[in-house]
C-alpha cells in the first residue's frame, strides 16, 4: 500500500529514459569487428588489432554520448594504427546502419501508449551516440513515432545526463513547466536525482525489486516501481 502522504497532481508530460527502461535486455553497440566490416565494405583493409584497440577504448568515448563521440574514437583509433579513413559521414552512416538500435520492449511501449492515450505529452530522453534520426526510426518501428525526442547526440543538446543542460532541453521540448513533468528511468543519478534537481518529479524503474512488489515512495516524493506497467498507479 502506498504511503498516505498527499499525492502530487497528475503530470502534463512524461519523459522516458530509453536503454534499460523502454528496451529489452538486448544491446546493440558498435564494436571493433563491426567497424572493421564497415571499413572493409568501403574498400579499406585493416589489421585485426584495430578491433581490439577500438573495443578497449569504446567506453571512454561511448559514455560521453555526444554528437562527435564515435567520430573521435574512430579517428583516434585510425591515428594509432596509421589507417586511412573514407569520408567520415559515409563511414559513420555505415556503422550505425549495421549496428541497429536496442530493441524496444513491447510491454514498455504499451505503457508509453497508455500515457499518450491519457492525453499526456511523452518525451523520449536518452543518452546516445547515435544520430537522432536513428533513434527516431527506432521509435517509428515501435509505433511510437509521436514521441518527442531529446538525444544527447543532438547538436541542439550536446550534453548528456546528468548534466543540467540535458534536463533543461527536456523541459523545453515538453513545453510545460518542470513541475508538471515526471521523468521515468532506471538510473538514480541520471533519471531521478538529475531530473529532481531540475525541478521535475521522478519515478525509478528498479528491475532488481521483486516483480510483484508494490510501488514505494521515497522521502523526497519520488516513486520506485518494479515494472513500467505500474507507472499508472503512481501518477494517475
């Protein structure tokens, strides 16, 4: 049973994190082998150790989730190995085309549609190195094309969670006051603390809790749920 403290008014907008919140557990990220294949497809042969160099350094760049993160990693790898590179846009498009995106979980998509059907603004707010067009295509394929999109890889954002600039862009795209937005995600630092510091409310999706566990409320007013289909219980 939820705590008896006063419930906040229903929100006007919901901002959803992507990986770990709306996706299955499958992850699709570019690795060194994929980059070598992309280069080979563009007529450039590379030594096998290029893949190892790329993979060893991947998270150094990938966690930044900025518009040029992947490009800088590719260029740094090429410099280390004395590689010639094709036109960068052509190469990056080939990498992302082959890589694909993390699959959207059908039940999570249903939870988003329920909020949309309730008349709420829905925003996808994610850290990613992918150009926004690729993430938008992922939403379209999941029948979520109407979601508004905030990506750290968008040059208009150029900042990733938990930096405040990202959350300010979420508020701008939602088009309502921060206090009318609930941010939903699976990370305390990026999806609860950061949004709350920006004036939003938050719901943590904690998959480590028993699936049957009832929603709980933190002392700051944020909620914790085990499954995204519990969202309606805490924001209705």
